[in-house]
């Protein structure tokens, strides 16, 4: 058996692999860049080896450095996790040539499935259905535009070496094809070092359903049923669940058989995932799904499959790599219950999911019955701008789908995250949306409902009251009789989403009430007690008991009341709120690299014109003109590394012709 494993990865997935290896009695070795020297995965491992500082190419993507680290630590095997080098055939070859076991498929298999166009050709030959499209080598703009016309709009542009939605664009009309193609190629080149793309017919109401497989070196192959990953934003998965909702048994049998056929056709070994795109416009059918791609690695969403089957997929990976046969057959694998996974990211959902790297001062995720948390972040850790902004995966399991989704929502609403922005509220709103009986399920759901899912909701009276009480000094558990010299008004300087609240507390000898805008709310039996996790508060409004807690950090106040949550700021925090305001300064929304400057000094611009493109975490973000005007000066160039809030240019507002005088 394998006795030591080096994990060639970081963050959540490195921590998850370490947990299974530890349970198997296997020694673990972590690697880390200088930036990650204090990261959680390094703290968990039995040994930590620091690699060079700088970009990922100098550490997590440095094949020779990782091989040397494995030799130095006497690691018998390397687990690549997902991302980074996990689907790099040169890495798989180098590991095996060094006499170390690679926990994954062969390099040849990775090559076969690594390019989407070649993979689809192989699947066609094996009899697995594929989506109509263009897989040719002629990458000229004219040829690609011509093929798009043949396929018929809308079409999808996809990077052939892609993944995670990078290098992918939906084009609905011919006039938008060339700009979308250029953008997709730039992103593909930056992410994968390959700007080759393929074209596919766009399915209008697609579902993304994938099948988890395990294959050993003794000819055994099984599937672990399917996962539905249809809830996506910008072609990146947000919510995954298993099994797929409303999946007829006949279609499940057909789809899982196709996945096994795909695996056997390329002599697959270890864990893999066969992904299908499914046309849900008229319900699921046995002829309405097509091969999309095969991921030759562990998937981010593998925990939901583990939850419904009881199989530790990482443990199976390690045993297969050690040469063992699978310890179970297809008949041994059954579905029990339903599982849902939500990806908690450091990002600002209301600003087009802009990455929000920074320190997580307080992280207290509500891990209760039926909840599993996979995370690579602890309180005090920093989400780096250099890597994916994933904070944690929240996996909820229950006997049925509705209960699993409700548990997920409750966990999100009762979790405390203080520091940088996160998508917690967005995920909670999405859970509420999906709990509706008639909620649709396809890859366009989030885009179709984006405004309601990302809008800031006004806090309830109870939440505001709890925030107000949290602002008071609390000399004892009870507020009764706190004021001895008659009634008094205490104004409070709180805001929410940058908007100040007209708020004060009215405190009397035997009374306590909240003045909110033009309303007065009486609070009966208020109690407060300071504990390790913040101030625990309760009170009664109109005969209803409300309980919750409030946690301060610097200028931020997070309040949870009756399983709902709101975040407040003091006025000082409000005045320093970061945004690209309409004062003519265009600033970087995050630490990023300038990819294109589209204007020149003195140029006239219109509202919505793309002034500059910046890239962070391999994704492009356009910065647009907030008004009609003229470019006064430009402080950046293509290729510049810029920091959050750095001024990139000044524009002046163009005077209205009606305001001009002779």
C-alpha cells in the first residue's frame, strides 16, 4: 500500500485529500508558495515544503520543483487534486518517470481527453452521442465565422483545452461573433496556453449532468450515478446536486451506460467524470443528451456523490493507484437520499461576481447534522488574488431534495463571515429560489433571475433592532432599569449597503423601543449576553420572541436573527466604501492585470463604452464609461499590474448642449 503522498495542490482540495490520507494512515506532504507559507493545507500536513515565490508557474505549476519536492520528502505517490497540473499529461509522465505513483489516469488518456475536439472525435467513434458543431484545425477568423453560420445562431465558442467556463462565449448573432471570438481566444491563451477553439450548437434550455466513474487496472469499471451541475454563472458551477432531479430510471441507465462506454473506449483508469449536455426544453429523453467532455481528475463537486453512495472517492483513487482492484461491484452501489453542494466564494455577486480577495477575519460556518464543510480557509486567513477565490464548499444531505436545500439555506444564513465580500447572501437567495415547487433547472436560471438573486434585501425590523442593541454598552444581562434618570434617545450611526439608517434607541427606566425612520417599535424583555461568538440577544416584538447574535469586527457588524442575516457598517466604513463612482476617476476594482486599453487621451466616449479590460484569476472584466465624456488622462498601459482602487484614468463629463452659452 502507498505509505506517503505529496499533494500537488493547495486550498480546500489539498485539505480534503489530507483528511482521507490521514484516515488511511498515510503520511502527507504539502507544497506551498511563499504566499501560502501559513495556509491551512500546510498546517494540516505532516510535512510542508516551500516552493519559490511568484506566479503559479514558479510553484504549483513547476513540474521539476514538485518532482524534486516529492523525491526530497520520499513521497511514494503524488495526488494532483483538481486544477493546476491535474490534467497535464507532461506532469503525469514526469511523475511516473521519476518512479513515483501518479494518482490519476495515464498521460496518454489525459492527452486524449484534454482537447475537447479530439475527445469528441473519439466519442463519436465509440458510439457516444456528441453535440453538432465544428471541430476543425482551421482557426482563421473567416473559417470560424463561416462555420458558425452553418451551425446556426446561437452558437457556443469553447476553448478546446478549456475548463471552468474560461475561454467560453455564447454568441446569439453574427455581428457579435468576431469580438466574442477574440475575447475567448485571449482568455484561453492566458488560462491554458492554447487559443484553439471549437464551436457547438447552443442548446436553449440545457442541463449539465455528469456521471462519476471509477476504473481499476484489472478491467473493472463502475459508475457512481449522476450529478446535476446546471446552476451556473458565467459557465462556472455554483450549485451541484446528486442524484439529478427528475431523472427517469430509463434515462439514468442509458446515460450511465454511455459513460462506461466512453471510459472503456480509452482504457480509462482511476476516477473520472463524463459530462453530458442535456436538452430539457421538452423534458428528459433517452435521445436528448450529448457528450460534452471528460474530466480526467477529481471533480470539485465529488462530495455530493460521496454523500449519496457512501464511497470515499479519494480513498478509491489511492487504492487504484496502488494497484488494488475495486472493493465493490456495480450492484453494491446504491443511491441513498439527496445531496446538494454550494461553493462559497470571496466575490461580490452584485458586481457581476467580481473576485474579492482579502482577509477573512471571522469564519464560523454552521456545521450541523447533515452538513459537511470542505474548506481551505480558517479565521484570519487571506484569500489570495493569485488563485481561485473559493472559501469553502457547503454540502447538505437529507432524505429528500427539499430538505437538503433547506438545510443548505439555514447553514448559509447562520454562518458568520467577516472580512472581504462573499457570495453568501446570493447562495442563500438561490436556495430560497430553488425551494419553490415550480423552480426551473437549466444553466440559464441564474442569468434569468440575476437581478433578484443579487439585490440587497432590506433587513427586517427584528434584524435592525438586534443591530441597535449590539451598539449599546451592556453592563448586565437585562436592560430593565438600565436608565435611572428618565427617558433618553440614543442616536446610532449605522448604515447598510452604504445607505445610512435613520435610527435611534429610546431608553426609559422600564421601557425600550426602536425609532426607525418614522416608526417606533416597542421591544419587550430585551436580554443580551456576551459570549465567545459575539453578543447573544433576545427580545419580544408584538408578542413574538426573536433571538440571535451580533458580531463586531472593526467597522462591520454582522447580525443573525431567526435564521436571517444582515451586515451593517458604521458611517466611517460607509464613507470609505470602494466603488467606481461617477466623479470621473476610473479605478481598478481588484488586484489585476491590464489586458487592453481601448481609448486614447482626448477621445470622446459614450456611456457604456469599454474603456479598459483587466484580468484577475484568468477572467476578463470590462471597465465601462459611467457617462458621456472626454478622456482627460490615462495612467495605465497594457500589461500593467494594478492594485485594488488604483486610478487608471480620468474622464470629464461632457457638457449638455442645452447648458452651453454663446
